[in-house]
C-alpha cells in the first residue's frame, strides 16, 4: 500500500521480509516497511508485539530470517503454503470472523467470505448462502460452510434484503481460489448504513485481526509439532515430503475442531 508522503518504489526493491522470503505473495505494508510496529510481522514470528530480532554482529538494519528447520520456521512454512495467494483486502471493511463488505453505487452491499478461513476449512464440500428475496436482520443465520463432519454457520453481517447470490461461487470446487471480482458471495439491499454496522474493522484494524488469526493458527501448528504424534507432521513441513493441503490432517481432528471453534464461531 502507498500512503500519503511515501514515494512509490519499484516492486523489486520493496523490503518486506516476508515477501522476500516467500511467506507472503502480496504486499500490503502501509508502515514504510518498518517491521517493529507491524502486527502481521510479529504474528508470523509467533510473537506478541515486540522489537525486531537481529543476529549478533549483524547490520542493525537487517532482520533475522527464521530458520526453516526450527519448529517456528516449519510452522511458518506450512502457514505460508496453506495461505499462498490468499487476498486480504485493505480497501473495504471486514466483519470478523467471516465476511468482507463493499458498498456499490446502486446502494447495495456486496458480501464476500474471508479467503483465509476458506483455506483453513479446505476441502469444502459446499458453501450455502441465503436465497434472493430473503429479509434478514444482522446476526441472523444466513448460511453455512460445509465440509466433511463439520458445518460452520454464517451470520448475516448487515441487515437487509438479499437481492443476488453468486452462482459461480456456489458451484466452485475451490471458492477460495476464485479470481478477484468473482469471489463475492451475495449482495444485499441494506436497511442500515454500512458505516453504522457494529464490529467492523478497517485498515490497521483489519491487519490486527488478521494477524491475531495467523498467530492462533501458527500456535496450533506448533503444538502439533510438540505433541505425541509430532512424527507424523514432518512430511507436510520441511523434511522433503509432500505437503498436505488439509489443515485437519496436520493438526488432527480434535485440535482442528478446537481451532475452528476459536477462529470461526464468533
């Protein structure tokens, strides 16, 4: 992101440590690449907010890159693989834990599902959205995300009438990989102003919420590395095996259910 007073720099010169190391595939920094105050940086390191770590004797301007063979490095590697290509929109509000929202010129609100949640729930069998013509109040049940042995309920993020649903999204085998512009779920004619909806996060609030989600998932992966079944996690991380795309297979059913309960049942 470019902010007022910050000159645009060539993409190849942008010094985001997580982009350079391949952990992130997009650039969303609005802090002029000062990592010390970045919630996302510290979430990916598995820390709370703290100062950046520098290797002993290193240039003070350099940042230590995690050892990919360490448990934290392995967890970060798998998290990067899981969320590779995910979009985090900073030009619109989110209503955690599920939705982003945008206002159109026709006084409609377009509602989409957070891509990171869809990746974590993969493989998904079906996403059910409310039918056109339904009038729903905010926080009423409006659909669910179904996967084997689990359904995550969705609650209406804004009061209004559903006027359109996205057939492409409903039919997609992997809705989290739909191109930008096709990844919306339904559209609403609201009965309340978008800016007055409670629980919305924007810009830095979005980053802080997203960072907290990443931190929670990374801690779950780290716990799986130190548990009694840790030996079965290796092939999905850094030992040359084939990565698993299912977070449930990495964590185990019980830990996975606990994680989804923590991040998706707001």
